[in-house]
């Protein structure tokens, strides 16, 4: 969702009103979330094969790519913790 905020902020800055408030707010927020996503991806990479890890990292580049990756990973059991409900 940080992409959405940043894109809206950029739209207001460059298209509508030349106001940087949205970019100043959502730019750093997006940056922190982006770095966090990459770090978490690298932390769980030991559970995935190389191909899945590369796709997870590439998904961080296009807007909303992480949403698509998360849905695919959930569907294919890549996000399972390996624990059962009785654990």
C-alpha cells in the first residue's frame, strides 16, 4: 500500500498542484517498507529454492508486485511455517 500512497503523492506533485507533501510523507514510508520487505525475504530465503527467492525479490520492483507474489506463494505453500495447528 505504500506504493499507492507514493504514486498518489507523485501524481499530486507532478500533475495536479506541484505540492510535495504526499511524496515527503510516503517516500520515506515506502523506503522503510521496501527495505523491510527485502530483509524479510532474505531472512526466509533458506526455506525457498533460488527461483522463488529471485521472484520474491523481483516482485518488490513493480508496483503491487509483492501482492501478486504473495498470492502465488500462499497458493503454492511457500508461506507455510511448516507447523500444524496442534503445535
